[in-house]
C-alpha cells in the first residue's frame, strides 16, 4: 500500500501564498532602503569640502597598486605568525588551565607556577613582553639564539597563552560536578575523566570566546614589527614615508579586514551553534 | 558472606553530622531499599560506598576487602560498583553508544568492536537498540535513565547503587525504569537503592532500611517495615507518605 500524499488544506494554501508575497515584499523594502542610504552617504562624503584632498592622499589607485606587493608580502608574515602563535597559545593555554586544576600536595609547585604565570602575563602589556624578549634576550649573547621573529612569536604565545588559559579554566569550571562524579563512579581515573568527559565539554562551551581571542591576536601579531621584521602595517608605513601618501595604510587595512572576515564568520557560526546546543535544540 | 558490609559509618559536612554510626549489611543477590525523609542521608551513604565522599569514621568492606582503607585505589574499587544517579548524568557530548562503551574501553581496555557489541546487546535487551547513535538530549527522561543503568552495567559490576533513579521522571516514565530494575533483580544483581517509591520498595526489595538522622533506625522485610513499623519515627514518616498518597 502506498502512503497517500498529504493534500494541504485550503487555509494552508492561502497561508503559504501570503507568506511568499510577504517574503518578496521584505526583499524589495530592504533593497530600496539600502540603496537610499548608500546614495545619501556617497553624496555626503563626496560633497564634503575636503573630499578631493582626502581622495588624493588616502585613495590614490596608482599608489595602491605600487604598494600592494610590499604590503602583501608583509601580510604573509602576519598570516604565518598568526597560525603559529594561535596554535602555540591554544596549546599553552590548555596545558596551563589543566595544571591549575590538579589537586594534591605533589602538584603544589606546578599549580603555583601555573597560577603565577597567568597572573603575570595577563597583567603585563604585550609591548613590554615583546621588547624584553626581542631586545633583552638577544642581549644575553647566548649560543644558538633563535631569530628575532621567533622570539617575537614566543612573546605573543606567552601573552595570549595567559588569556586563553583563563578562558579554558572558565570552561573547565562550567562542567557540572555531577559529570565528574558520574565519570569517577565508572572507574575512570582523574586523567581519563579530564580527557574524555571534562575537556571535550569545556572546549565546546568556550569555543566562541577562544576564537574571539584569536581574532584579537590577528591584530596584535603585527606588533613584532617593532623589533624589526616587516609585517603588513610596517610595509605600509615604509611605503607611506616614501610617497607622503596614506593610501598604503588603507590597502593594509582592507587586506586585514579581508583576512579577518573568514575568522570572524567562523566565530559567529560557532557561537550560534553553541547557543543552539545550550537551548537544548 | 556479605557482599557489602558497612560498620559505624560517620560523615559530616562542616560540623553537620549526616551519617552517624550507620551499619548496613547487604548479602550477595539481595536488594536493599533505603527509605527516609529528604536529608536523612540516603544519597550520602551511597556516595560514601562508592568512595565519592571521604568517610569521617567507620569501615566499608566489599567482598571482604576493606575499601575504606586510604591505601586502596578508589578507581579500582569503583570498577566493581555501578552507580546510577537521580539526574542520569549522561555525558551530553557523547552518543548513547559512546556513553556506554567509555568505561569498558578506557578502564577495562576492551577492544572497540567488542565493547560496542556488548553495549548494543544490552541496549537491545532494554528496547533501546534504535537509540544507540542518538545523543542524550534527544532521549526522554525514562530512556536517559535506562541508558544510565546500562552504562553502569557495562562494567559488569558486583554491586549496583541506585539513587532515586525515578524521582526526576514523569509518572508515566517511571514504569519502564522500574521494570528494568525488576529484571536486574531477576538476574541476581545485588542492589542498594534509595527510593521514594514505597510500592516499588515493597515489591522489589528483600529488605527495607529506614534512615533517620544518619542512622538505620529500623530494617527488615518490606512487609514488616512498611506495614507494621515499630519505631515512632518510621510510623510518622509512613503516615505522611500515606497521606500524600504514595503508598
Ligand atoms: N556536599 C555537601 N556539602 C554539604 N552538605 C551536604 C553535602 N551533601 C549533602 N549534604 C547534606 O547532607 C544531608 C543529607 O543529604 P543527602 O543528599 O544524603 O540526603 P537524602 O537522604 O539523599 O535526601 P533526598 O531524599 O532529598 O535525596 C543534607 O542535609 C544535605 O544538605
Ligand atoms: Mg538523595
């Protein structure tokens, strides 16, 4: 026997038709209001008395074209640093957060060190950590000193590791004690409980704030240029000094935003998913 | 010989004495029901037996071994005891199958296929075979609680501790969980269960213990304790229960 197709009632047919009309109407309203606002903005900006001067010094296409290769190669440095530092800081933060949860007298020194670390590096401005590592450490003239770029990366990892450790710790503490009791009652050891029960739930819950910190890190990696390596902003600065035109900065800014869009989109998506899960959907 | 033997248990929380000189003996294949008012210490007793709480005095013997000795590895002890909680406490990030196979795989080092085959068999037996790959939040309360019982059983425990496993359930879901406990009894599982379901205690328990202020003040066969209690406190408690229409 075949199932009978569900035939929508007359009322449902009318409701669907009404909803379709409403959708078309909403799209039309949105499009025309956007067009109106855009036109107004363009008129206001281009009609401003200083517009021509601003356009020359910030939006010069020829200078943008010339500056692009240098800024792009600087941006490549930002990207590589971001990937390495984000990975390093996530691992360091997780390790520190777990160390801080250890109980028992044997772990006292480890716990104290981990706590001291998060206090110190969350309090210390990133610029100072950067200067200490990239200018201070090479001053020791030790054998096999890593290049300044690596030292700068370490400074970023140390600082962001402190922030991320606190985010991870908040996640670990948000897992209800009854979950621990259930895991322990099954005979899982503390380590197994952490690994299989607490951390997976904790990380899921704090994924949005973690990614948020990664977006912030993306903007801070450029600070290594203070120690010499040329990132996108520094490349733009050099180009600006040569031409006395600010267009390279605009180029760098646009590239940064383009780079951030996927990361921010992922963050929003993860946040949305976490919120849906929370509401029990 | 008794499977579980508690003597002179004492537990206090910040000066508040919750268990006081408590004795409890459970022979193998027997079912003991703990009854008593809210706050009388039923959950605390079960948590102490599972070494989730540290004792302030007394000894607990499981299979003749003193498990309250601080030199005993609590993880090893817990592997022989299954515990089920009032609030199910399933792991929300793991599927039903993963919830059940977690301990067999990680604690008992069983191969994945083997653990999953066993889990599926247990699930089929309680009519939850179709839910193996679902996540806990897609299950009804009664289904979640049955999964929690299966999860505890997957460790092949010697003793099951059930803490008010039906109190969080809607009345129409209580039956399916109680049926499962009935089957466990038929299979000869030794159980200690805290419960507010007097009718069920009478049906399934071999012995009922009435807890009051951290002591077992009356115990015996259900017919006797629930019908002809001798202690005034027990009489009062049962009187209130009858008034509330729960016996
Ligand atoms: N971790 C804790 N810290 C402080 N007090 C606690 C703790 N756990 C339990 N208690 C107290 O111990 C007493 C006994 O609690 P317990 O949960 O064992 O009672 P119960 O008999 O299981 O009650 P119910 O029937 O409501 O579940 C209560 O007064 C409770 O407030
Ligand atoms: Mg209780």
